[in-house]
């Protein structure tokens, strides 16, 4: 590889709770991950990213961390974590873990101490406590809203029993925001990074990376500007993307680079707000290594929008010498099969979409279950849903449980070898019997087979994967109908994707390497690319 393994790596996201259950309690855990790691190796990914497995009351699926230096008993022990890291490395997989710096759990010792210590204390200064507005301080300190609905402030009762200050939580009330203008907070996170680096991890996925530092004075959001889950992309807000946040990542980069090979340990930013240059700023050479490309994830099945995002991504990444990244799916969004329309059509589009994604220059993120073509589970009973997005919106928003349903591994009925328990923590549809890893392994035309073939070709073809680190592609316009995305990468590779909704004829580019559906040659001089199909050709030169 050119420089740094991460520049063109394919990272496979493991949502630990829903990957595999090793101890038979119906919930996925680290021993389960250990057991199933060969699946990731066989798939052909380069690395795993593990969602949080730290001690947590699980108010937000583990993103409410009570002790960032320990493993929650639900997921196993620190020894189990070490074993996963070691096994992954033995299998040739790098390991990226989550770090959650924007907030802690309300059960974190720091927050418990802050409640006990009272206004003006050093303990409260680690979080964002403020007096309320209005008579008796009964109104929240400003108009900020929680991503999960309702105000971003909760009022506490002081130790003497009187109505007290308010604390900020951009997410659930169980997730108090830290004060990143406080030196102790900054030092603590450097120490947490060191703790996991010393155990051998290869990097961190930085949760809410754009949210750490809030605008001085915590000013109100101007009237009419959307906030909350729905307004995640787009508008400037006083709690997202403040310039001072970049100082944090400069410090982190120095620490990451101080470990052995300076190009070996990475940070990847989860930042839903910033776009274009503002997003690229997180991956300047002295900051983090990558940032998730959410404009790409949200571009939909639309040729013009995808092309615009691809061009913008390549251009902005080049300005900071960072690898472009691509992502279709994660534990926070509706699964692509369903997003792209559901049913056979949705599956066709999701299969075509991944061939487009994996042909693009740079690095790609896959989310567990994507390789099986799993749809979103939309009919989960309300009483089983756990996501605070669902709970706090009173059921108005479906939330994210539907993309977190446990993986079907084998067998004819739930829990499909996910667990030895009779039930998984979220029920899998009976219809997933045909989508298990075991069933798809036997089928040449399965989505699993498509992902494996794509990752193998990506590794082997000189234009893809570890090919020249030029991060460029050349769009083909000649003889290509509108609504088809076709591009070449050197040496000798073409990808074409048909988003027109009907069959089209494209030039015969060369030898067909792989296609997401049937592709027929016609008269030797044009090739029929059916609707919602992508294909890769080797052009031999
Ligand atoms: C990130 C996580 C999401 C979590 C939120 C709060 O967006 O991906 O799952 O709810 O941060 O930590």
C-alpha cells in the first residue's frame, strides 16, 4: 500500500450488541465477536470498527459511557476485548474502537460528583451546568434542543433539596455534555486514548466529533433554524463545528503519531453537520485521518446528486491530502435496501450502490448485515424498541432499532444461530431464513457472494484498492445515457451504474469483471445494462 493502511481500507462496522452472542443471554458480546471474526476475514475487509462496549447503563445503546476504561459485563471483560484485538490482528484485521468524547453517562463518577459538589465547583466545571432563565431560574438557560427530542437541558435538584442548576445534554438526559474548554477534560481523554492504544488498537471512531466545543456564551439558536435529529445536515448551529474543536484533534494527532509507526494509528470523525471544506478540515494533515461521508450516504439513488457529491468529495479531500471515504450504512440510519425503495427493487439498488462505492478511490465503510442485503425491520413492536429517538419522540420517530436487529447466521428460524438463547434482544423476521450467512454462502448469486467478489477484485485489480493512490477517476460522458454514472480508473478499469430506471445500452468497455445483476452483450457493439444495475469491466490497458 502507498502510505498508511487506512488510505484505501475497507472497514467493517460491528455493532457488538447485534453481531453474535457468545454467552447465551440473547445479547451480542465480545466473545461472540471473537467467534465470528473469520466471517469478516472471509468477506475481505481490512479492519473492524467496534461500536462502544464500555461500561454503560445503556440509555443510548452504549453511547452513554460510565467507565471508558472497562468493558460492560453485558459484553464481556477487558480480557475478552484483548482477545478480540489479538485475534483480529492474527487474521490480518486492524481494529478501530469507538470513543465518545462529547458526553459521558449520568452514572459516570465525574457526573455523580458534579451533582454532589454544588454550583461553582471544579466538579461541575467539567460539564456544562448553568443557572436557568426567568423567575426562579425555572426556564432552560437557552433554546437548544436535544437530538433526541425536547430541550437539551435538564434541571437538577441541589444536594440541599432545592431546585437547582441545569445541565446540557445534546442527546439524552442520561448523556451530560462535557466542557471541552476545561483542561482536565482534555487531559482525561488523552489518557483514555492511551489506555486503548496501549492495548493495541489501531484507531478510534470519534463520536459526534464536531460537537465537543460549544460557542462561547452558549447563545440561543436564531428562530426558524432547524435543530434536532431531522436538522442534522446543513445549518450552522452554536453547538456544532466550532473552530476551537480542531485544537482537540491536533493534540490527538500528536498522540496517535507518537505510537510506533506514525502512519499506523488513526482517528475517524463522525460529524453529521459540516460539509465540503468544513468537513475536510477535520482531516487536515495534523488532525484526524478520515471523516465519514454523510453527504454521500444521504445522496439517495439519484445520478446527478451522487455525481455532485463524488466530485465535491474528491476535490475537497485533495485539498487536505486525506483519502476520500464512502459509506452507505451504519447503526444510525435506515438500511439501504429499504432506503432505496425496499423489496427486490431496493435490493437491486443496494447491490448496485455497493459496487459504485467500492469502485471509488479511497476508503469505504460497511455496516454488518449490509453484505447480506438485510432490510430495515420496520414492524418491531413498540414495547421492544429501545432507541431514545423512538422513546423520547413518543413513537413519532421510528428510531434506529430497525437497523440494529441481530445478524442471522444460520438455520431456519430465529434467532438464526445469533444466540443459543431462544430469543435475540430484538426479534428477527422469520423471512430472514433465506438471508442467513449459511444460506448465502451456498448461492453464487447471493448478496454475500457479490460483496466477497467485489472485495476480492478490489484487492487484486491494480486500479482499485491498493492501486495508485491518486484518488482520481475520469467520468465517461460519450455514448453514455443521462442517468448513468460511468467512470474509468487507471490502469484499465471501468465502472458503470444505471440509475435511469430502465435498461440502457452502454459501450462494451472490456472484459466484465463483476455485475450486481445480469448484463447482456448485444450485437457485439453495445451492452445492455438493466435498470438499477452496476458493472465493473477490465479494459485491459
Ligand atoms: C452518534 C452515534 C449514535 C449516538 C450519538 C450520541 O451519532 O453514532 O448512535 O446515539 O452519537 O452518542
